[in-house]
C-alpha cells in the first residue's frame, strides 16, 4: 500500500472513530513526536538529511514540524530542471512561475511537484511568466 493510500486510510478511520479512539491516536502521535524530536536533536546534519530523504520518515518529520530542510529549498529542488521557478514562499502559500514558453512544465505538473515536495503547503499559485525579451507581450 502506498504512503498516500495509508494516510488516506488513517484519515478515513479517524473521521469515523469514537472520541476515546481519537484520543488514543493523538496520545500515540504525541509520544512518537517526542521520540522523533529526540532522534532529530541527536542526529548530525548528514543523518538528518538521510532520514528526511526517506518518504515515510519525511512524512513523519513533516507531521511533527521536524523536517530539517525548509519548504523553499524542498520546492526549488523539486522544480529544478523543469523550467518552473519559485517566486515566493509565504507561510502556507507558494507562488511558482512557469518558463516563458510554457513547454517544459505545465501548471498541473508544477502543482504536483510542489505538493510532493512540501505536502504542508496549503495553496499554490501559478503566476504569469515573464515576457519574452523583445516581444513586449506576456506569454501564456
């Protein structure tokens, strides 16, 4: 079962769970969060980066706000080579500009890349590309 499928299953079960079961899940999350906090505090930069490189561990680190790589860096890495670029990261909003010819990266592909790299991002805006030099017009 994929990570996203597992997360969806957990969320579905929690939505239907009785209050004591939800309280139990929260207590377990708190305990695991404390354990991860201690692990990350003891890890050097190399180990922290290797842990964050694992999809499942990265999700747990994000869940507990412990991911060692900031949102902007993760999104820039995900968009590298696509022709899309990060314009800004403001809280839960990421603004992305596509390349000027729109050929290498679609808006949907850019959004997927951002969500995969930074699932905590709530909003993704695609902004107008810069005008091509010498055309005096905006491209789409």
